[in-house]
């Protein structure tokens, strides 16, 4: 019975980390300076900031984003990142739901 409860708890935590159809109110906005952009696993695009933190656009390369274009638009610039909240809003993920520079939206998952 204890194993069942443990597995159920792990499954519930896993499900609560899935980011599907994010809304602006389910995000935190952070302003960061991007110093590196690279391809991650599963066609993700990974951004590194000046503090050593990393953020990603899930399957960004499959969504038509291009590393060269992103480098020209955001490298060494201050960007606004909308980061999805998970676990009922208790944790801020590294998942980028919207990326903008100044007033220009470079990427968004918002409908």
C-alpha cells in the first residue's frame, strides 16, 4: 500500500509539471541578458543568461525558429521571458512561453 501511495504521488507531481496551453496569468515575467543560445535535446532551444541560468523553448527548432536568427535578435540583449509556473504555481519552470525584446515578440505560445 505504501508503494502504491508513493507511486501515485510521483505520478501526480509528474502530471502537474506538464505545461499545456499556457496563459499569461500562469507565468512569471523575468528580464534577463542572454549570453548563449544553443540546440538542446529534442529540438529544444536553450538560452543561457549572464547569471548562469538556463531557459528553453520546447521543440523550438520544430516550431520554425532558427539559431542564427535568434542569435542576431537576442544575443547579448536584455529580453523578457514569460516562464511557466508549475506545481500549482509553487515553482517557476525554465520553460519559455513567450520571448520578447523591447516591444517585439520573438516567440509565443499564447493564443
